C-alpha cells in the first residue's frame, strides 16, 4: 500500500513534469500535420466536384463527393501505358540492379588481389561524372533511343548499396563456403546458395531502395523516350502539370463538364503514391536498416 | 672497409630482388587462388566502364564544336572557345550565383532541422514516435515530380493556401512567381521532404548514447532541457559535423530534380541553377552541346575538388567517414 502510494507522483509534481512533454508532443504533431496536409489536400482536390473546388479551394473535408476525376483517369489509355512502362522499368531494372550489385559486392568482399584498385575505380565515379551531354550521346550512339533499355541500363550500381552489401557479405562465416567448395561448388553456386539466402534482410533493403528509384524514374524517360506511350508514370505527371490543356483535349465529351485539370492531376498523383504509401509502413524497418548500416556514408 | 661496401650493397640488391620475386610469386598464387572470383567482378566493371567512364571521354566536347555528322571524336577542336563564350555570358554568372546561394541557404536552414526532430522524438513514447516517423519519412520516398505536383497545386494562385489567405481577408501570394518567395519555397520543401529521413541517422546516434550518463544526470537533478543540451547534443557533434561537411562539399548540386520540376520562366533569375541551365542550353534553346558540356565540366571539376576536400577533412575527424 505504501509502495503504491509512493510510486504515484503527487498531482503538482505530475503536472510540472508533463508540461514540457506536452509542448514537445504538440510541436511534433504540428510538424506531422504540416507534412501530412499537402497529401490530404491532394486527396480532397481529387474527390470534389469542380464547382466546389473553384468556390473554395481550401477545404478541411470534402463538402461533396465526386469521383469523376478517377473515372476519367481509368479510361485514359496513356495512363495505363504509363503504368505498364513503370512496371517494366521497375521489375527488370531492379533485377539488373541487384544482379550487378550482388556479383560485384561478392567479388569485392573476397581478399582478391587488385580489389583496392577496383574500389578506387568505383568510388571515383562518385566524385566525377561525364555529365549530361556525354551520357546522352552514349545512349544515342548505342541506338537505344525510345527503347526501354535506355531507362534501365544507365543506372546500374548504387555505390552506397554496393558498400552496404559488401560489408554484409564480410560477416558471413568462411567455414560455410569452404564446406561448399569441398563439395565442388563454383563461385556462382556459393553466391546463390549460401551468400544470398543468408543476406535476405539486406537484399530486401537494397532491393527496396532500387525499387523506389525505379518507381520514381522520369529523367531518363524525358531524355530518351520519344513516344508518349513509352513514358513512365512520373513523366506523364510532369507533362500533365506543364500543359493542362493537353489532358482536357483528350477528354471524352461525356465527362468533360464534370472534370477539371487540377482534379485529374491530383487523382493521378494519388494513384501513383498509393502503392508506396501502402507498402511503406510495413517495410519501414528495412529502409531504416539500410540507412543506419550505410551510416554516415548514406 | 672500402671492399665490403659494394659487396654488402650487391647482396642487399640481391635480397631485395629475391623479396620482390617472392612477392610476385605470392601475388600470382593469390590471383590463381581467387581466379574463379574475377568473372563475377566483370559485370560491375563493365557497367562502370560503359556508363560512367565512357561518358568521361565525351567531356572532350567541352573543347570542341560538336557537329552531329562527325560525332564526338570527329568534331573539330576549338580550344577554350566554349569557355570564353560561356564566361562572356552574363546569365552564366547569375546562374552560378543562384547555385551557390540556393545551396548554402538550403544547407544552413536544413542542418538543424533533423537534429531538433531527433531530440524531440527521443522524448516521446515509442508508439507515438513510430507513427510520427512514418508520416515524417514518407515524402522521402516520393519523387520530386510528385512532390512538386502536390506543392504547386497547394500553392498556386487558385490553390488551397491562397484560398485560406483570401478567406481570412488577405491578398493572394505568388509563391511560385516571386523570386525571393520561390527560394524560400525551395528551402522549405527540401526540409519538408528530407528532414524526417535525415533524422533517422541522428536517432541512431542518440540510441548509441550510454544510458548511465542520463541516469546520473537525473540523480543530479538535471532537467529535460539540460540533458538535451549537455548530453545529447555533444554526442551528436561528430555525426552533425560530417553531414554538414558533406553537404557543403555538394554545394554545386543545388537540387536539379526539385528545381527543374517546380520552376517556371518567371523565377529563372532567382532559381536557375547550373544543372537546369545545362539542360536548357542542351535541349531547349538552340542546342549547343559543346557549350553545355563546358558548363558541365566547369561544375564537375569544382564539385570534385570540393568533395575531395570534404572527404579529406571528414577523414581527419574520423577514419570511418572517409570514402577514398
């Protein structure tokens, strides 16, 4: 009884201790709202009728619901081809990223002669690059204009991901691979059967980083893709913002009176954010792991 | 005595040679031992050769007049003509100035934000911290295309913020069309997008602080604020210094993705940076590949020097943070 009483702080002390904490929680919540509000606003713009948006663009809740923006983008074929392009770039791009990163990280994790030189060869590219025009001309000379490969091939190895992967491979005990080697396993087999299964969490992490980069791809599309039906989603969004008239011209007459450029833009934005926003909270621990492992170097 | 010297030196030479031979034989043995590993290296090396090193050869265009028919190697050399042309353009100096000013503004304003967030988040309960972090870090995973679409909708003259301002009886504000405001917007959106993500590094550093320090501070009657100032902040000093240094090393990169997706001709004089300028003189105005490669080289050389310097200083502070 005595114990229970003494653990409970007196009302005055408790209030005194709580005030700074309440201020902290308030400050953090306000920042959270500042981060959240632009997204919320975009959702609102995408689900209200044009008349409401024009009357008062600042809304706390939708005064009236109207999903014609979403109806319109569902029937917009360019958008579905954009989804297709982004999926192709993401799936094949991430496979290409992981293949290059994992093979190189594996080789550099071994005490092979010359690894210092190769390291320098790799890291130098962080300090100095060829720049826009030389890279552009390379793709042109390779004949990859308007080819999906132009969006996939130029981004191969993220150097931070390479380093994170390599340091993870260092931690895998040598005994495991020696046993496999005695059984006559080659390097590819060892990498595939021993190293990769043992580094699943790390592979997931860098795979997710690559996924995000690929999903957000727009610049290579802008540089290299001539046909609009091969543009990735992000480039379509960009183009939509630059010329709203280009969308309204595409509208079938049946929806025309109900839809407006801002509503359509925000509907597309929301549709591209949804996959990231849904997956992200579940995958957060992997992302954070990569950042803390890459440490300062990230 | 005079005889022994040459003999000694001869045998020393011999010894040296033997040692060298021994070393070489060891090297060969090591290479043979790992010969099956090298093929795995080839894919990555080939990638860097083609997509990182071959474009470096293309930099010769900075000293050439590019003609499409002749290609990079066939185009005529013009010496430093591209550079003199560039330095004669007044817009180049304004672009350079914008790049440095925007970078520095961002660096200075951004720097304390994640530290503050990390310290504050550390003070609240785990569940709230986790929820907040999910919100704070989400923008990091979206592209600047998406973010600028959201922000431009919000801040346009017909957007929600101006709607609110008018509702409260104010005048509409041209966030996207006034140079000074636009720069402020660049700094704000940078913090908005990245502070939550950056703060994770600091939170990891805070998690690594020895808890007994806090315990003895509590016994001494230290307040929450005192603990933050005298224990937490000093232990973040190294991480903070290195991050600041690296962002200063990146001063020539003022944020192409962000600016390119948010700016418009009315704010070119306040927000046009080297990278956006390079893009425009390459693809939008009458294309001049030689000139734009020259801008790229100018930027690349300064950037490389700054990064090497930052890396050198960071390495002095802690060997872990050194890259080369």
